[in-house]
C-alpha cells in the first residue's frame, strides 16, 4: 500500500591502547548499567569518623562534633541532626560540621536539604574533598550533569581527610560514569586514574565497555562485555554486560548473534528489563511484531511508570496493527507531554490509518508548531491535505518539508498529484517524471497512474 508516512588490571593498558580510536559519541545505552548516584551510606565517612586501617588520635574527651559523628557512624541520624544543629548555631562556618549535616540529610533521603548543606560546606572550605564528592554524586543523581562534573572534577584534584585511596577512586569512577556518553575520552582517562588507586573490578570492565560503545568503538566494547561475562558469569555485572552486548549487537544488526545470547540470559533472569527490551527489539527487527508486543507487554508490567517502555510498547502495537492499543498509549504519554513532536506524529499516523484526516491534521500541525524542522509532521500534513483535497495546503506542506529533507518517491508523487489537480500541467508532468525516475518499481500502482497521467497531460 502506498504510504508516505513509513519512518521510523589489564584494563588500563587496553583503554590506553584504544585511545587513538576513541572519539566523542552520543550513542545512548538503552538502560544505564549502574547508577552514578551513591547513597550517603556508601559515600566516604565524614571527616573525623573512623576509617579502617587509619591511625587516629583519640581525644581525651569527645567534643560535641565528635559526639555527632559517633551518632552518624552508629546510624542514629535523628540524634546526629539535633546535635549538629546545636553545634552549627554556634559555628555556622565549620566546613566539617556542614558536611556532616549534609551527610545526615542525604542519609535520610532529604536531597534538597543535603544539597544546601553540601554547598555551604564547599563555600566554607572549597578544598574539602568529601563535600565536593558528595555534592557531585547528588547532582548526578538529579540529572544535573554540568553541576556534577564541576564538583567531581574538583574532588579528583583534592585529597580525602584522612587519606583514603578508595574514596579518591570513587570520585574518578563517578566522573567516568558521568562522562561515559558525553565525553568518552574524558571518561576513559578518569577510569584509568581510578585503576591507579584501586584494583580493577567487573564493574570497571563493564564501564570500559560502555565507554568504548559510546565512542563508537564496537570491537573494544564487545571485547570488554565478553570479558565480564566470561570472568564473572554469575555476577550482577555479567547480567548487565549481557544486556550491553545484546544492545551493541542489535545496533549492528547482528540479530543472529544477539538472540541466543539474550534468550540464554533471560532463562536466568526472566524479569530483567534491559534483556526484555533487547529481545523485543530483536523480534521486531526480524519481522515478528506480535511476539515483540508480548515481550513488551511483560516489560510494561514490570515498569509501568517508564515512559520509554510505554513508548516502545505503543510503537510495537502500531507496527502489529493494533491501532487502538497503540493510540491509547500515545495519548497516555501526551497527557503529560502535550507538545512532544514525536508523540504527536505517532498519534497523527494512527489517525491517518483510521482515516480521520481532519484530526490527523490537528496533531501534525501541533507537532510542526512545536518543532518546525519536524519532517514527519510536514509529511503528515501533506498526506492528510491530499486526502482532504486541500491541494494548496498540500503544496505548502511539501514546500516546508523540502527545507529540511530531500524528496523521496512518495513525496514526489504527492507533488505531482497536487499540481495535477490544480491543473498546473507542466509542473505535474515534471514531478510525475521525477517520481518514475526515483521509484524504480517500488510503488507499482502509483507508477501505473503516473504513466497514464503523463500520456493524458501530453494530449
């Protein structure tokens, strides 16, 4: 059917050896393999608290700040908060106490308060490693990449108090994760620095694979993913590596290699969201939309609040021909993002196939208003106008589309029929000929019509 709307350890040496092939990339991994955000409980202990193996002098009598930090170490955050508030009322610029207060708020999941206290600690002592690291982790968890990078960069230039190589390595690893897709070279360098301080872990190898994939270096990414799977087959990292490798293979359209890998992994972890998403992508690419829908329905049950999963299921329903199910999901997503061009385009495509052309025009025009360079929107407007016999509107939409993308056989045919219906004979004949030259047998019904119209126009 004629349809112009179809669219859419040794790791240090390995990383350094690959540096000449790494370049900035924007390939997004479908699911983040592990979070850059660490809870306060996993962050370095506040200055002055005990660190295994560290030599500390014991005061003859604990100070109020020492008492608060003892409460922190014991996990008694309510007591710690009360003691710190009293102490800070008399010592408002004590950087150590300010960090402690932020740590307590972080541990109690009071992220806004934690951020405020951490910023006060940084202002009081810009060279305090702990506050910089904690603030960087918190901002990364909030999605503030620029703010997180500023703090983590600063933390990697400072030293923990007392000295703590693991904490310093944590800062470098957090920076590497943050830069993974936006700056693969910077991420690689940060990971190498972390490995100078602490031994390599399976998570490091996993991160190396992500960095290589983001840089467009598929060979190294595949090598690192397979290393994790081989060396630690029963570890959580192996499951994430399998999902990452599957994603890479799917992106390279190596479906025959990806499917057995994902099938085997799903037997061990049938509810893994990333693996289910990759299986759906494989099935859809293999022309099995109904099976893809089944997998995505399961995934949607696992992650009902995930917009990306809902969108994937909607697209799969659309491709499987279940227009009502697809549109219900598109409308659900549009309820919270009413000007999203992609969702409006998808909604418009459903309406086109349901032959609701006036309603489709409304959706496509909203998409074009939100994103004037939206090629799909202008194509949709042109097609709907052609069905409604709005020939002038059709030509205007095609003219706008041509500013952002070259014509294809389908749009050339739309140009030709619009000119033909407006009795602009010369232009119609010109575009019918362009269509026949470009199509090369892909749209036989339209080619037959074009040839017959050319004969008629010559009379």
